[in-house]
């Protein structure tokens, strides 16, 4: 199971969003060939990239194989690079994917 977590309060509604690979604009050593969610009301530059803690994002989506709450009450995701690798392997031939955001999750 792969979950995608946003370790920051969501600033957009739940829904289905298009995501396109951004090879030219967002390819860098830090985030090579990442995907960007598009059509999110009031938001731009929401990327899907690896990260484990709230310090690793400013509202982007970070995949993980597990999640939890730290002693300081911040959420984290575990095995983010592995989850991202699995996602990218599954969609490697796609230039566009659909991402569904919900406000519900199971522990």
C-alpha cells in the first residue's frame, strides 16, 4: 500500500486532479522529473516528491509506506523514496495521471 501525505494543513478541497510530469520546469537535482498537480483551486506548484517530515514540504504531496505522529505532534511518512520509486515505476510511461485527494484515511 502506498499513501500520499501532505504534512501541512490542506489548503485545497478534496477532489480529483490532473497531474502532468514537469521535466523541463521542475527537473532539478533535488526533484528530477516530478509531477505537478494542476487545477487545484487557489494553488500552483504542488509537486509529488519524496520527503518524510513537515520541513520537507510547503504543501506538496509526499508518498510513503507508513505514517505516524512524532513527539512534537507533527506527522511524518516513512519509506518515502521507496514509495515514490514504486509510483514512478507504475506510471513511468504516462505523461499525465489523475490524483484523487480525500479527507479520510485509515490508520
